[in-house]
């Protein structure tokens, strides 16, 4: 190559073209300075990922057999003890949260929320090692993610359309069909064989853009976010030093996160782009912006680091960033390790809400029948009851007679809308919801809340294989009792 260049320079000098000689020499020096193998440069700036597999214990075999047995047991308890009351008193029309088999058996869900271009997609690429692969999530300085992207485990790498995900009843995403076809076109799934995805599912969301109205998205963005928030086991709300302002859409998002503070983790990403002093100022500004939105005594956990595949910038607090990253991975590992306990707790919480709903509907029906007379107008009588339930001690009677916390009671106004759609005459009292073979609905759901689900949880914590109890296997021959029947 040197001989060719020297000959070219000799020809150019003979032609009295000194300017071109200088240009040739410049590009020749650039070629000499550039390494022959570009991968050497790339590898030198990539960050070591070995601590990810070590912290998340991906090399340890998962006890899938015991996990599947416990899920099957949980599914049986839900279908036999909780769902009958849920259907009898139309709980789904009050809360609009139907639990499917796919949701019971689904893996823990990690949800990524935050403004646009703060590094949500780059963080997922880093955790899964998707850099320079065909299925790495597209990233950029401009708003890049316009879809809800679900990254889940599969036997081979492939993309799944949102319409297919919603139509598949074995998945936990079939209820998303209620948000319309426009949303399903903005929903995409990516399946790939990966150790981490065998234990958890990632959901990447469109970035929040404050200068755009929700209606321009073409689907109910806040309602879709609420659906994912209600089902997420861990919620990463990501910020970067340049996007700390709080607008209407972000404020609405934090209102939707109310009650899920234990699942929220705040991430200040791209921290290595700042000097230490500037980083301290940005950290304080982040808390100043979020303080009015998070009404809890204990502040949420904030992780400060740079979550992407490349090495930290020089002259930054790389040791601090590394420790913060390991802490976040340990947090994620806790969700994976406790996934079955969290699932049981979720079903038990759902059962408590269904039980309270059944007791309240029973009390409304009982009060309506007591106030009705031969000459009464049913609509006027029940309108008086539903407009002022405190006058008839609807809610207070539930607190007095049953083990119900006042903090678990639903909103009174919700029942005005509920009975506007479902006439009170279409419901039976709990005393009539008993059969000789099936038992009483209230007895079954109370047994699930107080005995079956805590027993399943105890068997998991004591490393026992959850199996059917002897009474469930044989029936024990006990006659079901009707606690509401008058003797």
C-alpha cells in the first residue's frame, strides 16, 4: 500500500498538483491510524456484563416443577373459592379487572415508564445483551418508541403482532382487546430464548411527551398504562438529567401509580454525563420535582447510574454507579425470587375485595327488601338507598358484623354507577347462595382467604411441595353449613 501511495505522489508532483499531494498524505495517515479490526475498538469500550448473570443467578437452575405445581394449586383455589362469588355479584363490572388463567400463570412483569429518550429501551438492551443483534430495541435522541413492546421468552426469536397477543387466551394480554384495534396496532411482542426472560417479562412503553395531547395517540394511553401498572410486579420510572420537568401527562401517570409505591423505583439515568457537583444538583432537582407527586412518608428508592452497554465516561463516579447498578439488579432478583409469594398475595388481595363487594351487594339487597312494601315504587326506594347509603348504615353494618377494614371499602359513588347498570333485583342474598354439594359462596371465599392461601404460602416458605390436602382429596364427608339460614 505504501508503494502505491508513493507512486501516486510522484505522478501528482510531476503534474505540479501539490494540493492533491497534501490530501493524499492526509488520508494515508488516517488509514494508518485506524485499526484494521473495528471490533477491537468496540470491545474496548463495552462494559463487562458478567455481574448481571451473577447477581440475577441466571446460572442456577430454576425449580420449574415445584413452581408449576404451586401455580396449579393457586389456580384451583381461585376457580373453586373466589371466582364463583366474583361472577355471582359481577365484581368485574365494578373494578373492570378480570383475572384470567394466563395472568395467574404469567411471569413477573417489569414495567418501564418515563419521558421520551431517557434510556428505557437502552436499559432493556443492556440487561438482555441485545446490542448489535437483529432484535435490539431501537434507540435515539428523538422519541423512538411509539409502541408498547412486550419482551418475553420464546423458543426462537420472533415478533408477535398485538392482535395475535390479544387473541391468544393462554397469554395474559387478552384483556387488552377492550382498548380497541388502534391500540393493538401499537402493541408488539418480541419472543426470544433468554435465561432472564424465562423468569421475567419486560414491557417498554412510549415516552411521555408533554406537548402532545393524549387524544392524538389514537387510543386511551392513560387507561392502557393503568392496565399494565395494575399487573406490574416492579415499575421503573426513568429520568435523565435533561428531562426533570413535570407536566400534565407525567402528573397523571403518578396519580395512577398511587397505591403502588412499594413497586416503584426511580432511576436517574445517564448519570455519567455530569460532573459530580452537577450530579448532586440534578439529584436534588429530581426530588424537588417529584415531591408534590409522591404522597408517602418514605421516599422511593432512587438509583443513580448509566444503564447502557458502553463503559462509563472517564473522570466520573464509576464505583458509585457500579454499586447502584448491582443494587438495582438485586432488587430485580428479589422480584424474581418472590414471584410465587407475590402472586399468592395478589390473589388473596383480590379475594378480599371480592368478599367485601359481595357483602355490600348483599346488604343493599337486604335493605331494599326491608324497605319495600306493597304500595312502594321500587325505583324510588332503591334510589333513596343508593344515593345515601350512610342513612341506612350500609357500609357501617359491614364494618360492624364482619372482619373488614374501613380502608378496604370501595367508593360509595361507584355503587351508584354499578346498580345503574345492574338492577338490584338481579342479585340474590348471600343466604340464598348455598348448595348441598357446592357449599356457601361466603364460606368458600373466607376459607380461601384465611386458610387455603396462607397455607399455600407457608408450604412454599417451608420448601414443601404444595399438594392437595387430605380433605380436598377425599371430601372428608362434611356437610356444608349455611351460616345465614335461620333455625
